[in-house]
């Protein structure tokens, strides 16, 4: 304080100069922070969005592929946190929207004109793709996204723990409920279905023989068998046989590798880490069949590349997607097999993928082919969230499954009406 | 941070003895300087606060799904939708429960800490800093610590470990809403983050109470301890208490981070801001309805704040004492 009073400096001048500098600095920063590395490239800048993959090395890999592309400067936004959808959806409305992004095929992206038609780049190699992937990306006869990886999701179980408890791997939901009870001790929980229990909602529907929507895009999940199945999940939840509030959620293999749980719902991506940690002491099974006419089920998830239809560099963005996800088979193979395990959607790559031909990985591929359910593009994010509400109300809160399904029906029907009239 | 410094400066003879700075510029120069100093702040305020509020008000009258530049005017439909929407009304209830829990508890704890720190004669600065430090932690980071280590549901979570010593079984603090343990997690994280800051406010106020008052009270026969606290300290803290409660309420209204990070994929425990986030930025991207909700919320906050000011006399100055 006193220093300022005693000095003869004209401090207004000094401050004014300082602020002028700050403002100029700010403007300069705006000018240079445009994602261009400088030097390389022809001047076009593209931005791509990826959700944060859990496997080590994935972020570096994506950036490495982008750097190898010489026709544009591609900068990568690696979106951490659990709400990739909301970040992506809100970004798509702005001028700073990504030119290229990964997501799942959902019809509202097409109906609202947010994704570009990629038929022309996929058509020539269409036969080399898994036809189920082509089907899930085809809406109104056009193909809207390039599948990068297919990710089957199933149960991993600790063979030794099941043996000690004297039980066989469960093949029906009742057996799973029973196994959960027998496997739960003071140190280990029976089953991990994710902290929110929502990852198994779709497999539960499929395991009763029902589906999310039928061929005419009408609700097909609301059956007595599904309500019954929810009741069984509730039993496991209420009895304390489920692992809950784990520090790492279901997509991370930590729960099973750290011995917190005997059976965990997870994806094939985690297989290398799980095998490294547990060696031979691990097996995989699909979601068990539930109710009469039930069938075991596996979720065939995965990620696809889309091009923002409103991108200022639409053609360049398409060109980039074609280069990386159609032409560069070496990178596609690296992406699918070098970090976690994913099944390459390209038939030629899947056939030559030696890592997936033996042991547990081969079993995973078998489950994918035999029990897998692929994305239904008509099943949109709003509907997914509606069924997450069902799990919250019926399984976690302990409310009536029927009432929860009724509530979801209203949301889903409103959505279906908007999409299909 | 503490008022003692400010008082010291105000009273310092050096400040009084300095000759006034000569005025070399006229009115124009002063106006220019006014804008120069307030300009950056005002620009920020207009761009980041007033324009969005105005835009939000505009959006609330349109059917704005998947767009923030809508064209279909629908009047008050969004308002009707939000006011008849169970989830939005529930979120107001959630907020009320939250405020009813967090405001009195934080008030009491920070006052208690301030009294303790004010009393000790050694290492006061150390304790003051230690209690204040959590204020510097972000809500997101603290929520993650609470979720993944303190209140994780596994056997080695801190809370479960402690309970384990007494033979209590593991509790799923956040996943299971019966009983609603999640309130414990949410209230304690905010308590830990906030009480240090309000402690500093109380500490400043405590140090401003003239010692003569305590002397007079002692001579009049007031017993030290509760009686002195009740009839001397507490009335002297009235203005600060009112301010603290107001600030706590405002902060509770703004609660978002801990709810968003701690309660994923639930149908409960969503205060208004979280509910509006899911409405506007969630899978539906209904910016119209979200904006209408924001407008309703703004109106509510204005009304409550005005009422509170009227009831508690905040901002009326010294004469109310």
C-alpha cells in the first residue's frame, strides 16, 4: 500500500500499458491457438472427438494416426469423464463442433442432419465389413458411419472361486442369483454388474427372448419375463450379493483383477489385462438365459466414426475418415488388437487376427458370433436413458418393475412418435 | 484474508500523513479511467452473464430441440411443460432437503471452528490455514475422492473400513437409495469444502467484537461460556451470520458438481441445476424447456433472496442492530 503512495510513477499510465499488453496478448493467443502444429499440412484443420479409452497407449495411438495424415492437420480431443454423449451432442450445435467424431449409430443423428452420408466411401469395400455392422449403420438405404471396432460384452468369472463354491458357470438367471449368493463372502462379492447396474439392462431383455424394439419399431421390451428378470436383479442387489460403489466401474477390469468379485460384466477390450493378472483362472460366459424361451445374450457394442454434416471441411473430413478407417489397414489392426482386444469389423482383418484365434479371445469371438446382439440404430440415447431409469427405479430403489417399465414406455413412445410418426 | 490487516492499514499514520495525489486530469480522464478499470469486468459480465440470460429467456419461448437458434415460437408451452413435469418439481424438493441439511450444519460447524481457532493461543495461523485449505479444492476433485476412497462401497473404502472395526457390514453409500446414505456423502463433501471459508468470515467478525463488551458483561455478572456466548458473541455476529446463511443458500442453489459426479444414472437426488442440465444437454437436448426451467429457477431465487433480505435485514446496514 505505502509503496504505491510514495512513488512518483504515474501508475495509471503503467496500468494502462499493462492492460494494453494483456489485451494484445489475449488476442495473439486467440490467433495462434487454432490447433495447427505449424509447418506440416496443407492448411486444413480438422478436429476429432474420441471418448477416453481406458487401455494404456490408446490416446497416443489415435494421435499418432492423425499425425501420419498429410492432407490436413488433425487435432484430437480426448474427452474424459462419463458423459461423452452430452459433451458431443452439445458441441455438435456450435461452431466449434468436431469435424469427425466417434459414436454409436443412432437414428436421431441422421434425422436431425448432424451426420454426413458416407455411402460413397464405404460402398467399394462394403463386402469386406461384418454385414451386421453395415446393417446397423444403414438408414434409409444410406450408410452413415464407419465401424472401427466391435466390442462384445459378457461375464468374466474366476474359475477357482466357482470351483471352491462348488458351482458351475451359470447358464440361467436363477443360477446366477444362486451363484451370487454362494460366492459372496466377507471379502468377495458375488457379481459385479456395474455400479449403476445399467450395463446389463439390454442383455437382460435379450436373455428373455425379447428385444428393445420389434421390426416395426414398436416397444418390445415390456414383457412379464423382463419384469421378472428385473425382480431377480433386485434380489441380488437387496441381498448384498452385488459389488456396488466400486472405485472403478464395470468397463474397467480392476474389480475382478483385484479379487473384489467372482463374476464381472465387462468387455472384450479388458481381456489382455485380465489374462495378465489372473492367468488361467478366468473364463467367460454370456448373460444367462432368463425365463421360459430365454436365450443367453451378449452385447455387441463398439464404436464408429462419423462425419459432422455441418463441418466447414466436409470433404476433407470424409477424406480423412476414408484414409484412416477404410484404407489404412495397418492402423485399423493396431487399433483393434494392440491395446485392448476388439474384433475388427473388416472381415479380412478379423480373419488374419492371430491374437483372436486362440484361448480366451477365440471364445470371446465365438460368443460374439453366437449370442451377440448388434446396435439397433432406432434405439436412441433418449430410449437408452429411459431404460436406465427403469434399472434405477426397479433394481436400485426397489419400486415396482411394472410401474418403472410403464414410465419408460411413455418416454420411448414419445421418442418413437417423433422419429417415425 | 483477515480483517486485522485491513484495520491496521486504515489506522496507520503513514496513510494519513501522505499528501493527496495531485489531480492532473479533468472529468474526461476520470471517466476514461472508470471505464478502463471496470471495462474488462463489465465486458465479461455482459458477454458471459447477461447475454446468456437474455438468450435463455428468448429460447424459453421457442421449440428449441437440437438447436440454439430456433424458429418455432410456442409461447408459454415450455413453461407449462416444466411446471407440470414431475422431475422438475421433484428437483425443487431435492434442493429444499439439501439446503435444509447443508445450510444449518455448515453454519454451525464453521462458527464452531471459528470459536475454537479464535480461542487458541498457539499455532493459530496454522489451524486457520489448515481449516481454510479445503476451500481451494475443486468440487469435482473432492467428489471423486469422496466417491472412490472415502465412501467407496468396497471393503477397503475408508468409511467401510472404520465401520468394519465395529462389525458393521459394507454399505453401498451411493448405489443404494434405501436408506438414503447418499445425503451423508453429499453433505459431508460440501461441508469439508466450505466450512473453512465461512470459518474465516466468522473469525474476522469475532475479532471485530470490542473486548470492552466482554469486560462489561463480566462485570455485570455474565458467566463465561454459554451465557457470554449467547448474549454477547452471538448477537454481535448477527450481520455476519445473515451474510453467511445467504451465501450458503446461494451456494446450495448452485450445487451441481457433487450431485452430478456422485449420483450417476439415478432417478433421485437431482437438484434443479442437474435436472436442467439433463433436460437441455442430455439425450433430448431440449434447450427450450431447459431455458424455461432456468427462468423459473431464476425467478424463484430472486423471490427467495428478497424475502430473506426482508426477514433477516441483510443489507440494511448498521441501524438494524
